[in-house]
């Protein structure tokens, strides 16, 4: 009994010293926040537990992007598709596990045959498990990778708030219903953003991610052949551009054929996306309608087209905001060992 009291007394003392030293160094106390309570994200979360994290992530993203010039775009998109479904919790990375506990998001309409870069996240996770075992969450990896991908292609940088933990579940229906579709109306898209706590400036700035990367024919075909609800060819599409698109995106077939989202500078993160919209050269309906269906969005398209610095500032702010959607913190969720599977 005495011995037990002594050892628990010691444990308390050790814990108190640990907590004090963590607090003194300005470091948050992951996993010690009672009952999974919310702990604000913090850019310095891994400063002591994994100081190599940024170097490891940045080097692998740069190497993979050098091998495949589309990779930065694919990785930037992954953070968006993660955050819009039950928050930024790496739910998008979970494979089907046959357990019936959850349904993988990889088979959803927005993700199937489209979302890519999972092997790069695996490679980063393996390197981080080697350097700092059981420390860096998959959700934080995806957030840092999105920032590094933006910088690598010429876009703005920002400090990434960290300390997210990984979900124990995923949601196929969430992925289908919460991520905007390219043929949604502007009010529908605005609502889908608002439901995530994102406003019109966030919508217009974050859509600017379409300055890099590709889309498949199947994502914009309706515009070319009047297959939308009113049966008209989309008149907000430049006729010359439409003719070019039809050459490799026939009325049926060729669904997976790829087209640059930004026809002028597809590998460069710049404000060309907004200039394309002004010239009726946006690839997706969801891009063009920012100009044609809403007054507030139209004004922002003009401002970002005229001022790249303004776009970059708003993009960085909006990415931080998107990265803050419902993170699991404290001792909620877990730190996955393998981003594709829950630990048990
Ligand atoms: C506003 C609502 C949005 C809609 C309707 C939308 C829709 C789409 C569609 C249909 C594609 C092409 C997919 C394919 O055909 O395979 C795409 C690609 C892409 N999206 Fe979005 N998106 C939206 C917002 C965003 C946001 C907020 C981001 C990131 C901040 C983003 C980043 C990207 C990137 C980088 C690509 C190219 C990916 C690649 O080449 O692998 N999108 N998007
Ligand atoms: C969008 O396209 C899909 C088929 O690709 C269709 O089922 C859906 O009704 C379309 N939505 C709108 C709003 O036109």
C-alpha cells in the first residue's frame, strides 16, 4: 500500500514536471487534455517531438513532384477532399477494410478514378514513422503537403497549424454529398462551403487552386453538348475553346481523357485561373459561374485577376481556415501507424 502510494506520488510528480516543462517551452500537451477536449491547432506542435517533420515532408513532395509534374495539384486537392468530410481527419486516406465499420471515401463520385497521390502520403508516413515513431498524424501530413505543393508550384506559403489527429471512420455518403460537384449551381456550392464555415471569399480564393492540375472529360462534358438541364450548349464557354475541348472529349466515350484546368499555365500556381474565367476559358462550369451567377463572386474574380498578391494573401488565409474544419485534437481519434488503416 505504502509502496503503491509512493509510486503513484512519483508518477504525479513526474507528470507535473513533464507538463510544466512542456508549458514552459510553449508546447501543447497532446493527449493530456481531459476527455478529448478541443486543443487549438498550433504551428509549433511538432517542434520538440519531431523537429525533422517539415524537412522530411518537403523533400519527399519535391522529389515526387519532380517525377510527376501533376503531383502537387493532386496533393493540394487531397486536403480539400479530406477536410470537407467529417473535418480534416485523414478520413479520405482509409482503404476499405471489409469490417463494415465504415465505407471508404475512395469510391465516392468526386474521388473514384480521380483523387490521386495516396502513395506519396504513404511514403511520407513511412519516413516519419522511421524518424519519429507514432508522432505525426496522417491528417497533419496532408495539411503540410498541401502547403508544400502550393509553394512548389509558385504559390504562396503559410504556417500550417498542427496537432490534428486521425479519424477512426470514413464516410462515403459524406464524400458524395458534401464535396461540391462541377455542375452544381452557384447557390448550391456557396451552401456547401457555408456549411463548412467557409464564406464567399474563401470559395473564390480556394477555387483558384484550379490554376494547376487536370480534369477528366467526364467532369465538364455536359457543357460541350447541351447535356445539362436546359439542353443548351453552355454559352458561357468560349466557342474556340469549346471546339478544342470537343476534339478530345466526344459526346460519349473518352471519359478519362485529361485536360488542363488552366489552359495557359497548367503547372504554375498563379492568378491565370481568374483571367481565364474573364475570357470565358474556364474548364469547369463551377469555375465559370463564379463570374456569371453571383455579384459578390464576380467582383472577387475581377479583383484576383487584377492583383495576384491579393489572391495569394486570401488563398493562404482560406487554406488555414479550411485546415481548421473540425479537427480531432487532444486524445480524440488516434495517430495512425499506417494512413490507410485504423490501428486496431
Ligand atoms: C468550388 C468547388 C469545387 C469543385 C466543384 C471542384 C471540382 C473539381 C473537379 C471536377 C476536378 C477534376 C476532377 C477529375 O475530373 O478528375 C477538380 C480538380 C482539382 N481540384 Fe477542385 N473543385 C472545387 C474546389 C477545389 C478546392 C477548394 C481545391 C483546393 C483548395 C481544389 C483543388 C483541385 C485541384 C488542385 C485539382 C486538380 C487535381 C489533379 O490534377 O489531380 N478544388 N476539382
Ligand atoms: C450533374 O451531373 C450528373 C451526372 O453526371 C447528374 O446526375 C446531375 O443531375 C447533374 N446535376 C445538375 C445540377 O445538373
